[in-house]
């Protein structure tokens, strides 16, 4: 692996590390024990279910399990998170309390894999 490849990997992982540190120290006010837990699976390059629902004003924890045969990156520009989920693994992302709306999420490695978090 070249030095350039290591630098690129480092640039991709740095935001994840910063988000993890912010969550650990409560920088965004989301704590795992206060969050509403939602679950989603990535299988055959589709989210199951394709739409999640959460109440407004409550912190959210989304558990995502990757049942694809390749790595996925669970990401949302709307919700400000990204998480690499290796094959057969499960990861959790934490989302701040939200106002009503429809928030897109996707697999950044496979952009056709799309879903939504709906807050009524």
C-alpha cells in the first residue's frame, strides 16, 4: 500500500473518530441510554426496512447490520453521520433530536441503496 493510500484512509477515518469522541463526551447531547433505538439491515443492496420512523424531539440510535457480501458505508448528509459497516457486522449511529421532516440516508459505497428516516 502506498503512502498516498494511507493518507486517504486517514482522511476518511478522521471524521468518524471525531464523531465518536463527540458522542463519548456528550458534545451533541445524545446519550445512548436516552436514545430511541431503531434497527435496519442492509441486504442485497437494499435497506430493510427502507423507511424508519421516530418521534420528534427525541434522540435516536440506529443499529445497522450489514448482510451484504461486501462492506457498506451507512451515511446521511441530512443527519450528519457516516459509519463503515464491515460484512456480517453491526454498528450503531446516534442522531440528535430532530424536528419533523424526511431525512435521507444511503450506502455511500453503493449510492442506489437509499432510505429515509421520517419524523412526523
